[in-house]
C-alpha cells in the first residue's frame, strides 16, 4: 500500500513535533499510564492514555488488513468509526486480561501456524508465500509504526479469542425439535396471497395547495439549496505504458516513484505565490481543465475516477490545491480555478422540489395508513371465517397469488428436476415477513420501495424429508456459532462492568 502524505509546509514543524512524542514515550520504560491523565477513560482503575488508544487504533487497522475476525468480534455493535476504535481498545485489553486469568497463553508454534494462514501471505495456490510475507513486513508494517512482533501479538489475541469463546460455549447444543422446526420453516413450500398498495394509485387523487407549498417551504427552507458547481484544473503523474504491465514489488516501486513526484509537486504548488501552471511547467506535466460541473454530473475528464469529483468539492479558495490523489495507474493533483457556491433557493425556484417532497411524504403516510387498516380487516375476516377474496373485494382491493416458494432455496437438484424460479416483486421482503406466520394468518403492513403489501399464508406444505439430515448439519453448525456469539457478548458486557470501565465525557 502506498501512503500519500501531503507535505504542507505551514504545519511541517508541528507535525514533526507531534510525531516525535510517541517515540519519546515508546523508549521511556516508565509506566506512562501512572504518570499521565487519560483522555479516553479508565479500565481496571488505571487510565487509558491517548498513546495507548492510538496504538490500538492502528492494531485494529492491521487486524483488518490481515483478515482476522478479532476486530469484528470486538467492535460488533459500534455505531460509528470512533466508537469502533474505542470499543476495540477497551475490549482487547479486557480480552487479554481475562485470557491471562483463565490460563490461556498461545504457544509460539500456534502463533506461527496461524500467521502462515493469513490472507495477505497466501500465494496463488492458497499456501504460505514467503515473498508476500517479506514484502508485507518490509513495507506495510513500518508504514504503520509496527514490526513482526505486532503480527504475533494480534495472532495471539485471535487464538485467545477463539479459546475463550470455546470455553464459554461448552455445552451449547441444539434440540432436535429446533432443527425440525427450522427445517420446516426454511424449506416447506408456502402458498402466499398478497394485497399490494402502489404509490401511483394514491398520487392521482392528491391535491397540494399553494398554502401547503409555502408552509412546507418555510419549515424546511434549509433543505432547499442550489447545486454547487466547481471548475478545476489538474495534472497527472501516471505510470508509463510499460510500467502499467508490471506486477508485485516492481509495480509498487513504480507507483511509489509517481507518488513521490506528485507529493513534490503538491509541496511546490503550496509555496507562497506559487502559480499552478508554472509549477506544472517545471515538472514537465501538462495541465488539463474542466468545465463547470456538479457533484451529480461530473465533468467527463474526471468521470474515470469518482473520488476526483469528491475531492474537487472539498477544495476552497483558502486551500485550492488537493493532496496527491491515487488512481488505478498513478496520481492526480487538483487545483480549484472557479465555481458557483451552493445557495438557498427562493420559494419560486424550489417549488417543484417542495411539491415532490410533500407528495412523497403524504403518499407514504396514505399507503401506510391504508395498509394498516387493510391488515386489520383481513385479520378480522380470517378469524371470522370469511374468505380472503371476499373480504378484500369488499374494501375495493384485489388479491395476488404468488407461485409456491420456500424461504430458502432447496438443495441442488439435477437439471431435469429443477423447479422454475419464483420471480415475484418484493419476494425477499415477503419471505422475511411470512417466515414465522402460520397458515390462515396474515402479516402486518410491510413497506416496500414503491408502496407496501399485506401477505397471507394460505398453505404450508411439508418440506421434503430426504433433505433433513443435510440441512440439519448446516443449521446446527450455524446455530451453535450464533449462540456462542451471544454468550460471548453477554460475557464481554459483564467483564466490562467487572473491569470498572469508565469512558470520558468527550469519548462517550
């Protein structure tokens, strides 16, 4: 991976000073946590410093690169990137503490064996490739401030996590009654009738007055703005046609040279009173310019790389030059040369958008209300023994019957025995809604992309008993994995309380 860092001379000395701090503490063998207050929180009655947090954040990123499950297991439930980093830090420290208390200590041989199976180190045959391992440890790890010791550290944590989950999940079993119930739900053939509600059927009778438009506009004025426009010029530092054919380390080296040139260009373009065109001439690279474009309709010259348009709208008159932006075969540097800023729309300008917003909002409300009423009527009719078609016809609607289907696809069959695939609108949502509905019962109103529906299970045919044993094995395996995960998260929540976890106000 090539790290492209903007060489912003105005902040250079500050960055150097900040980067120096971790190394001071790294080589200081005293207990940092005992001497410095924490900005993150406290665990086991000791502060978690920002230095410790930053190291764990980098370990999370490394865990992702390695394809470990550790980062997923310890951040599950996090609602933001910041929360994921904080959860990984706390939960990893708790895992290590508890594994030690349980006497779990992976051996050197176990750690090495796991490292050899990691995704970045596999060759074409799926086996360990020493050259890939060497390239990763020489390029990726130093860029993150790590070495091979951190590979072994994370591998040890991965093994410890698996051992803890195995201990907690000991004795988890699946009753045969659960297996059979699941099999019938998943593979039994369902005959389902559907009553649909289409948005277009509600739109035709919708009336929106000028007063409605004015009122909605005043209440949502901040939402109605014109599209901002940008006009940029840019230079590219691409690989040559011969270099584009390279692979592996040779391609990485070629891209690194292009990255270095692009970074040097950015530094020169950021000098006081620098002229973008003159800098380009010194670097002997041509300058291309766009017409005005919007985020929704990029200029054709930028269309090959979507992130270029995104970067263009991050530029400003205060910072008109972009970082070096990596593309498939090189790097781009953008320069803002003009544009039209977004502005609030007047009522007249926004009228069509306001009408669309009111229409969409009211139609959804009408569909939802009609759907809920229909679900109630159908439920009462079925309970009273009234035929479905008659009950639905009385409220001016029609019933649509879907070809029989199973919640899950049946086991593979020979071509001659295969059944035609059911292709009904919103079938995944229908399957999800009727999974646990008994014959003769209806679902609640189910919203869909273009309206909604109410489904009625008319019949459930037994699943083919011949496939039970095969499905049972898969189900029980998945069930045990899910059950162990739940047990682990309950345990982790209890261990967080036992660790007297306190999160600072800023972090929480």
